[in-house]
C-alpha cells in the first residue's frame, strides 16, 4: 500500500475526530482519545486497538505523522502525532462533505415540519 | 517491552490481565504505545466504576476491540514504511492465532446475526437444548455429589467397609456380628485401622431443662472418628474403656446440636445432657458440616458384644488403609481372619469370606442404582434433543443452500463452511447451556422436594463450579453431536445446482438419508425410555394397589422412641402403653386403641425361630419378622383372624407364653393347616400358637422381598417379653400407639397427641402418621423413580413427535412439486397423503423395532427395581410400541394432509 493511493478515501467518524483533535495541537494517543471523549461525551467510547489501527491507517495515507517523543509530568516518554498538510486538506474536504450533509438534513427536517 | 502497569494503573490486576491480552497485538505497537493503551483502558474502567453492567461492557468491548482490530494492525511502528510481502507468507504463530481468532469471532458474530434473524428456529432449538441440558445438569449435580465427589473425609480413597460373602453364594453384605468384629479387632492388623459402628441412626429422646426433643442418635465404637480421619473439634473421641458394656455414659454432639443447646459454649464439654432418660457426659463436639454414615445429631459408644445385638449381623466395620499398605494386602489379611473364624465356629455358622468395598460404593447401593438409571434416562433425552436440533439444522441447512453455494463460489473452502456451521452450533449450545442452567435450578428444586424422605441421607446438592464445568462439557458435546452432521451435509452442496435454482433440492437429496437416520434414532431412543418408564410405573402401581391386609380407614399412629433409661423393664413399658391407650380411649371418637413394636408398611425386626414340634423343609432358613403387640392389636387394625383367637388381656406375664402367626408364616413354614397344634421358640420363650391372622403388608427385609410384601410374621404379647429384649429392640425400633377413630382421622390428631403427651411429658412423640402416609412412605422410592423416569419419557415423546413432525413437514415441502404433478394428473388426495407420510411411518416402525431390542437389553439391568412386572412384560412393550408408532403416524399425517390440499397449478407455477 502506498501513502498516496488512499488519500482520497472517505474518512471514518473516528478518523475525522482524530484529525480534528490533531489540527489544534500535537498529541499522544491517550490524549487524543480523552480529547475526543471530552468533545463528544455521549459518543461511542474510543478503544485502544481501534484507535491505533486508525492512527496507522492515517499515517499510511500520509494524513498524520510521528511527531516524536514527549515526556509527561511523571517523566514517561509518550509518542506523539501531528497532522500533515495533506491531513488538513483531507479534514477540510471532510468538513465540506459533512456540512453538505448537515444542510441536507436540515432541509429534510424543515420540509417535514 | 510492555511497561509495568503498577506505575500507571489504579486497577493493577485488571490492567495486568489486559496487558496479557495486548500480547496478541504486533510487538512494535505495544512497545511504542502499550502504556497509553493500558491507560485508556483503565480510563474506561474508571468511568464504569460502581456499575457491574458497565464494567462488563468495558471488558466485552475491549476484548472485541482486540479481536476485531488487532489482526489489521501492521507489524511495524505507526508511520514506519511497510515492507511489501504477500499476506500468507512468513506468518508467525502469533499472527496465525490472531487470524484464527478474528475468523472465529467473525463466524460467531455472523452466527449470532443469523440466529437473531431466524428467531423461531433459535427459540425452538434453545428451548429443546435448554430442557435437555438442564435435566442433565440437575442429574449430574446429584451424581457428582453422591458418586463422583470424594467423601468429605481426609484421604477418602483409603476408607473402606468390610464385606461378607457366604460361601456357595446367597447372603452377604456389609453387616457383621459381634464375633466377626472381635476377630478383626483382635487381629491388630498393621495393614489397616478398623472401627465398628451401627449404620442405623435412631430416634432418641434428649431432655434439656423442662423440654424434651427427639434427636437422631448413632452408636459408634471407640476410634470411629479417628478412623474416619475427623477428630472432634472440641474434646475427644470415645476411649476403649468407655466402649464396653457398662462403660461410662458419654456422648459426642454434632456442631448443630451444640449450637442449639449450648449456644456454642466451649464449657459444654464436661457438662451433661439427659439422653434416653440417663445423664450423659459430653466428651466431644464434632466439626461443623461433619457427617457420619447416618445423619446424626449425637453419638454414643456402641459397646459391641457377641450376644444380644452382637449375636446378629447388626454391625458395620469401617477400615482405613495404612499409608504403607495396599488394598490387596488388606484383602488378603481380611480373608485370613475370615478363614480362622470359620474354623473356630465350625458347624455353628455357614462359612463365609471377608473382603472389603470402598466406602463410597459400600454406602449407597440403591442410590447408585437410582442415579445410574436417572443418568441414563437424561442422557437419552439429551440424545433425542440433539437429534431434534440436528433435524432443525438440517432443514435450515437446506434452506441455506444458496447462501452456502454463494460462499463457496466466491472462494470459501469446504473447511470454512464446516467451521461456520460448527461455530454456529457452539453459539447455539452456549445459549442452550445458559438456558439449561436456569432449568437445572428448577429441576433440582423439584427433585429435592420429591426426594425428601426417600433416601436417608440427602446431602446438600447445589450448582457449583464443578457442575458448571460439567454443564459446559455437556453443552460442548451436544454442539458437536448435533452440529457435525448438518455441517458435513451442507458443505457437500453442489454449487452449480444450488445457484441454478435447484438449490433446495440439491441439498435435500443428501439430507434425506440423514433424516431417515434421525427418525429411526428418535423413535428407537424414545421406545427404550418409554419402556423403562412403563415398567417402573407398573411396579409402582402394583405396589400401590396391593391389598394392605388391614383396614386403613380412620387409622392414626403415633411413634415414640423408647431408648430411655426409664423404660428398660417390661412393667414400665407396659404401664406406659396402657395409660396411653386408656387416655386415648377416653377421647370422643376413638373406636379402639392399641400399641405395638411396628406399623404396617414398615420394616420389622427380623430374627430366627426354632420349631418345637414340626419339621421345616430341607434347606429352609427359619427367619421371620417378630413384633410385640398389646391387646386389641388385630381388632384395631382390622386384620382378619383366620384361625384360633387374638392376643388379649388374658395373655399376661405369668400365663403360658403364646404367639399368633400370619398366613404368610403358615405358608412358608407350617407343613399342614393344623396351626393351633404347633409351638415354637421365639423371643426368649417356648410359645404355643393360638391363632393365625391375615398378612399385613410390611417392608421386605430379607431374601428377594419386594419393598412392600407379604412377609412371614410372629406376633407375641408385649407382656410376655423380658426387659433385656425390650431394651435391645428399642435401640432399633420406635414402638407406636395405633388408634382407630370414627370420622376424619386428620382432625383427631391434635387430641390424640395431647392425650399421649400427657402420659409422660419428658417423652417426646417422634412422629404421627395416617395409614395413607405409612403406605406412601413405604413406596416412596418407587414413586420417586417412576415419576422422574415417566417425566423424562414424556419429554422424550414430545421431542420425538415434534422432531418427526418437523422432518416430515420439510420432506413434504420438498415433495410439493411431485405431489402437485400427481394431483394435476388426477391422483386422489389420499394417494398424495400416502406418498408423503408412509415413508416416515415405515421408518418409525423400524425405529420402534430397534428400540424394543435396546429396551430388552436395558430391561435386565432394571430387574432389581421391578416388582409385580416382568422385565420383558409384553403389555408394556406392546403398548409403548403401538403408542409411539401411532404418535409418529399422527405427526406424519398432519403435514402430509396439508400437502394434499396443495393447489397443483400453484405449485407448478412456482417451479
């Protein structure tokens, strides 16, 4: 699998959320999960294997990259991730897609009222 | 490296378990991110704190998360470039395992989805499996408790009972006389430790303060508890100086009784209780939950002797094998002891061989037989259930022909299809097993309620981890039995046929052979079960329908234990009986009252007698039941006097000793009908026969007697029995007052009890029963067995009929086209019905024949439990076979008749 091949593939909900979080700041996996849950407390919980599978996929598609190691307050080393420019592009394309989707939903709601 | 979870987790143990699971994931991921993954998992645990459901959900999801996403994680760090390789190359064991797990997970979730979609199938299969697995689990928990689980003593496999086998066959068992015991004791074997005890628990009166209660008493020799390997928790075992005639009066209490009387006060040891009217010093307290061979509350020294009780076979001898010895060595030594004893006794007694039986086997012969019977019966029900579910799966398999063919066409191998089917069966069996556990709880309760009083020592039976493991095994075996046939069947589909629309028929062609086998198997197994149930039921009805030999209407009996120091003389016993009878006779509604050593339907004292002026036939063993009675005994019970006179007040202590015999005695032992001319020696006196009475049904106790039988009996007046003899028989038997009342006997009970209690306030009444209850108690075991096996047989028949119905219905569904064509060509409906139904009726007949063969083989093992009916009783066999074939015919005809209403045009158009 080459990084460019799947760049245009649709993003899953979790992948979108990961990109959204990383768009603000570089973060390690645990932090990403907590941030996703903080933003969407009623949403599905993020479980570790699924999260790292998505991170792998996103990295393989060139949307994120390994940003190095960060020491946390207890002195433990944590690998962090950062969003790439391609990732930001993909996120904004996804935002537009979702916005269109939301518009359609609103229209449907409006017509049913 | 996976970091140690203590650093990061508030849930160290769960984190550790999760860490083990993470080993399934590729190494680089865990090395780089294991910390974060565990932290995230613990975060979810933290959120779930306080709710069991949420906790369970976290674990389920986490495991699912690993199983689902793990196999898709590449074997490199996030972001690292991946080496190019083909997917199947160079897979490590770990990866293979991961792939397999993921596949099984996928199969299972696919299976669950299908089962949820086809809910009527799922419901039927789950209920059938649940019922069968539940019944098996319930019976298994009994078998486990009574037969598999070691007895609750240390090194229980070193415990045994001494057995005796008369030479030349006939007569044997675990009961011994005093001489045998003394020979074993005096041999001082180094191979084993031995202790004597009386296997019978008896009722005894225990007075504390102003109240009196009846407790269960067992008499054991010195060293009994240490031989069992369970010493008292407080105090000590009996010593050999206490265990001799006229030794000190001492007792050991059960933990429960100690708590009841002394509230667990340790000072109880050394204190005394009034047991059997005599003060006993408490020398020991047994541990909580200790059980001896009888369910006892209190133990006293046996004081074995060679006369009186020890003159007959009334003792059991417990063995504990020495650590350095083998059972073979112990057996050789026992044989030697037996041989020297035979020499010593010479002509006095029939020679015998001594050997041993393991304590567990020696303890419960009847119970063992009952449990074996029940296990076999439930296993058959389980087999029938498997056959049934197999049939359902087959039918479903043929509906799934197209799906399977599609899967195979896109590259799914035969193995994959079989795997899918087996996983589905496992899912089904798991659900069935869970439902089965619910059923098992119910079944256990029912069996326990019905079994109370049937078997002397009901141990607590419960569903514990051992039983759960058993259920899991049963379910697994079930899944394999019912799942494999359909799996192989389905995977043999022809892809081309199935996809070209011939699917259903393509599968059906091979399926039909299996179906035929299933019908035969179901009917065959049902016949075996039904025959067993029929024979047991006939036994029960036979015993219940026996003429009692007395008039049960209006009879009330009140038993009382006379193991009491105040009642060791003839005068005191007679005085007690007489004043009791006088008080009861004074009650309005009393027609008559008497007292006697035993009651109808009960086991009586059996002992030898010596004819004085008549000859016994060669080889006859002069053994009889013996019972003392008060005047008016026969009149009160309504036993007919066939010759001579009854025992009355004129038969006093100082008049000539007399005896009355029953008809069974005369038939067995008297050469002629001139009863009144004969005399015999029994119960310590030479007695003139003064009368013959009808035979009252008693429990059989020697030879090949039925549970309720016409047993020879001698009746003697209580006034003509000496104190020593009374004292002896009262250690085994509780005498009873017997009252006949006008009107409803149940209503008279309170007054009778009050009157009798007033005779001696320190003498507790042991039990009050009506004649119907005596009869019920006498055949309780047979009723219990008959009801349980019949219930299982009923389940079997219902399952078998449903199975046949289902099989025929789907056969008919496949023959719709054929039937439609025949009808269109002018065949009559009756003909169509015949085509559809006849094959399965024929198959049922084949199954029935095979079943009869199986039942004949099984019948001979049932022989020991049958009375009044032959093991090959033609009526039972005929009835069962006809009934079952009729049921099969009905089950076949209903769907067949529906087929005949087919509109030919409709059928043909569909095709």
